[in-house]
C-alpha cells in the first residue's frame, strides 16, 4: 500500500462517524415537532390500582389501558415450567431410580442397623450418597 491509500483508509472511519452523527441529529431534530404534548395522568386517578386492574384485565379502571391478562398467564406458565425443571434437574439418579437431592440419598442399612448409628470404623467405608 502506498502512503496515499493508508491515509484515505484512516480518514474514512472518521468521516463515516461524522456523517452518521449528522444523520441521527437530523432525524431527532426533524421528529421533535411530530410528538404530541404529554398528557400525564388525571390528578384523582390511583395509578397503582389502575396498573393492577390492567394486569388482570378488569374493566373498572379510570385510566384507559390495554389488558395484560394473556401476558400475565403466559409468564406464570413459563415460570412454573422453569421451577418444575429446576426441581427435576436437582434430583439425581442412583441405580436407575431418581432420588431427591433434598434427602441426602438416605441411610444404608448394614446388618440390621442404620448406617448413621454404627461406629466410626464401619461408617468410614459407607457411601452416604452425595458428591465426592
């Protein structure tokens, strides 16, 4: 590459940034008159109550809004599926059976005694489940 080609490459990103800034400034300034004036909420309206009414699609609200009951139910189902999946994935399999991660795998029975009640020498060789 010659020196003239390298300087042209170095100028182009700067010129592109200035051109992009000009285009964005023109769009923003040109659209500023197209927006309506903000109306705000009525002084006597309970905003939180109306949000709750809109969430459950109850038509006694004083502020006109769209109902969000379908979105609320879809989100509730998605969260329920995520919780059920997390519980299922938290379980582990032991010899083909699913054992809950919350029980610690249970206690083994050796010679009629529960593994938690035997002496330390016998307990050292036991597998109580869990990760090693």
